[in-house]
């Protein structure tokens, strides 16, 4: 166990998906092991200006880097948990005034061979924040709140719509060879949550 801590302590380079293969090789050598895996969980902070007033604020995104190496292959990747707003299409259709909305979560896991081009987490975040009815922001003044609520009303989405939207956005990037999506809506007027999952591997 101590050698694991020593390997991490003596590692002098930034730890990222790009450097994970080298770290796994070093860890395998130190442990005299045939396979090595690593998972690193942290909160990644993204500068998210408000949509209308453009006031800056930091938004925390739950992030995991993961890598695995054996005697044949090395794979690396990351998982992001991105918040979105979803507005219920059914509620909008049957209501005389307004519609219920809720916070949704887009959890995306992407892995690729270590030799492949890395798609940056920033690019994935920028795509998938638009998979629901509207993005979520850490700071909203009145003009911003009006913008977000009206945008969500014009783009209603069930949880399965969010999954399809996210999948389409990811499939449009030829660098992404496969992904796993888990979408969760924290329902605001139901006692249950709504969930949709989708796995994709490029032919």
C-alpha cells in the first residue's frame, strides 16, 4: 500500500487524461503489476457568465478521470455530471398557465484508447449544457432569470428527449468513438425521479 502513496507523492507532472497512461505505467512498474487502474474524483470549476448580464461566476462540475492499463491496451477517459433545466412538455400542453420544470443531470462517460485524440472536457460541457430545455447558471439577475425561464418554456423536454439530444450532440463529433449517458430529472411535482440511459459505440 505504501508504494502506491510513494508513486503519487513523487509524481511531478500535472495529472490529466493526457498524462494518465504514463502514470499508470509508472505505477505498474513500482508495483510489479500486470494491470493498473486509477480513478480521480474532483470538482472542476467552470467560469459561467450569466446569459444576459454576463456577470461572471464559477460553476462546479462533478468530474472523474479514469484510466486502465494492462499488458495489451491502455484506455483513459472521464465522466462529467452536468446540470440542466428541463421543462415538462406534458405540463405545458395541459396547463392554462406555465409548466413545471426541474433540475436535470446529464452524466456522460467517455473512454478512448490512449493513442487516440482527446476530446477536452470543456468541449463536452459546452455541448451537453444545451441537451435539456435550458442551461443552468450559478448567478442569475432578473434579466438572466427571465431569459432562462423563457428559453426553457420554448424548448420543453422529457428526460428521454434530453438523452436523445445529448447523444446526437456527441455523435456529431467523429473523435468520440463511444459514450455512456445517464440522465436524471429531480422531479418537482412527483415523488419519483425520471431516468433515461443510453450507450453508444460508433460502428
